[in-house]
């Protein structure tokens, strides 16, 4: 099993390019099942989650191949199955994003019920209620959910919470529904806009993504055509490296990002004493000698993103003063706290809040990544700690960061992988 060895005390300097957005590309891959032709997707990050989704698509009958290191070809036109592979659905929750496309295309889907996950309960009730509003029948038994519809119809769907996954699944399900569908209290994340743009390139009639109301005009079918689409950059990866610079008194240029996607982070880092120079597709960040404390309130977009909360907690551990970090999206987001405590951090969790009293120095220790973003937080803590930190369960980090150790090495970090190799993938990208 791979581990990361991180030597602390190095100041990050240089340039780093942001990879394609994991949380966008997985949904575009699922949406490609609706296409009436081949979809070429560019700027695809080489991640464990991407390889899992490749397996899901192949498991339902799509032809998927890598044309280049970061270019995928997906052809769903040779017959699809309505039942995704159970084990892959268990491996990655994002597999549920094929529900809407398969229901739309085949009129039915049978899927293993994913339930919650390590960072908190994430039931799919909102997805299912949306499908029911469109006329689908739902049955749940023996751990599976069965969804069937002889013909979907437009409807008004009001989400109790602006769930990204539910918004995306309902968008996909409504494309061929008779009439008009309106999703109210829709998620507003950039990844929603990306799915709208992708589906409209296929021939859908969707507008409103990026606002809390999305309107889908149902059409009969997509015309036969191929599309070529490039994925937006990963705002969470960009934010992680920006925070790493702030923690290490660094001076780095983060390239190939969309600055408006990470504006809430910019505001908080400026409060913490960092200096930022923002231009069209890049940002230069200079970290302070020691950051100041800052409070974080996690909220759905355009609020502060939950996927950057653990990394900001790592920064708070070495800040001057006490920070209060409140998580309002996932109820199990603080599992990384025990690992930071091993490194000498002073953190107390009370309900949905973590109270972090900053100290001058963390100490290197042996820790384990509890999840994807918690693992990233431990890497950042290791960069600032005295001595050596070893991080186990690197497979979690590999789910969302392409060759993280290589990018950090290029910035001057003392970090190396002990195990299979960069990203934990073999030459063909399989895990």
C-alpha cells in the first residue's frame, strides 16, 4: 500500500498548473450516456475516481478508450444495460450520476443503493423524489433501487437542499421528458453550469444553471453527432495548492484556473494575511510568515466550499489566534481532526464546528488519510511541520489529485511516494 513521506519546513516556490475538474468530468462522463454519437472529452485528470467511472460506463455497455493521456472517447451507441456494476457503485458514490441518463435513455435503471459515506450521510432521497415528480416509479428492496418510467413528463421540482448530484441527475432525466421541467432551489456550483453546457452541446434545451432555478425544455431525441468538449479546471485542486503556499510562506503562481470559482477562498486567505495577485486565468499567492486566524462558515456555492474546509483547518492549526470552522454541508467532515491532533494541533470539535487554537509548530507524525480532502489537509500540515510526516491510505488522495507529490516536488517540497508510483496508477491508468 502506498504512503507519502513529507519533510516539513520547505518554502513552496514556482508554478503549478491545475488539472481538469474531477467533480465536473465524472458527471460529464455519466451524461455522455445520453449522446447519439461519440463524445471526446479533453483535459480529463488521471485519477482513481475517473478510472472507476470508466469501469462503470464500460459495465453498462459504452465503448470507452483513452485517446491520449488526458483525452477520453466515449461511445454509448451500441446498446446499454440498465444495471451498473454493483461493486463499482460501492467503490464510488458518484456512480449514481448514471441513474438519470439511463432512466432517460432506457426507461429503467436498477442500481445498488449507495447510502452514506465516510464524510457523512448522503442519501439519494432528493434524486428519487425528483424522478418521481417526472413520472417515474420507485421501488427499493434488498439494497437496490429500481426506477422505471414508460414516459417521463415535465414537472416543477423543488429541492429541499441545493444538492449538486440531485440537480445534475434531474437535469439529465428531464431532457427527453414531455413538456417543461423547472428545478427550484437548484445547486449553483460551476460544475452544474458545466453539465448544462455539455448537454446543450448534445442538443438539450437547458438554461438557468448557475442560478437557483433551472429550466429544461423537453425534446424528443438528440441528433446523431459527435462532440468535442474540454473540461473546466479543478477549483478544489487550485485551492489546495493556494492554501499550501499560504501555509509555507510560499510564493507560487497557480495557472489554468478560473479565479471567480475560488473567490470565497481568496477572501479568507487575505484575512489570514496572504497576498494575492489575480489575473484572468492565474493567481500568484504569497504566504505570510505566520497566518492570522480566520473563521470559516461552509455553505453551498457560492459560499465557502466544503471540499476546502479540511485544508483551511490545517492552515488554522499554525495560525495566530483561534479559528472557528463551521461545517453546514456534511456531518462527518471532521474525521481528519484526530490525525492533526497526532501532529500536535489543538482542536476541539463541538457539533458542526471545530475550534482550532493555532500553535507555532506542528510535529511530524505517522498519520492516515481518512478521506480525500482530509488526506490533502494532512499533506499540507506535513509541509509545515517539523520533521517527517508519513501519510497512509494515499489511495484516498489519489481519488482527487493528479500526481500531487510530483506537483509539490516541482514547487520545492520534500515529498515522495513510497509504493507503486505517481498517482498510484499503472501505465494504463488502472488501479
